[in-house]
C-alpha cells in the first residue's frame, strides 16, 4: 500500500512540475528604415515651410 502511494505521489509531482514555461517576448522589428523616412518627411516639411515664409 505504501509503495503504491509513493508511486502515485511521484507521478503527480512529476506531472505538476513538468508544465511548460511561458514563451519569451517576440523579437522587436527594427525601425531604422521608418526613422529615416520620418526624418526625410520632416525635412521636406521644414523646407516647404521655409519656402512659404520667404515668399511672403
């Protein structure tokens, strides 16, 4: 009786401790290209504003 109880406890403990872990965070995508596009757009907008200001 004691032997079967030990086996049952051992099986239950191994099932409880063998749970999968949480997955890692996903890799973040590089935003270097988006940053370059945003900077270029900002530069064009400033150029347009300065041109309008000079025309006044």
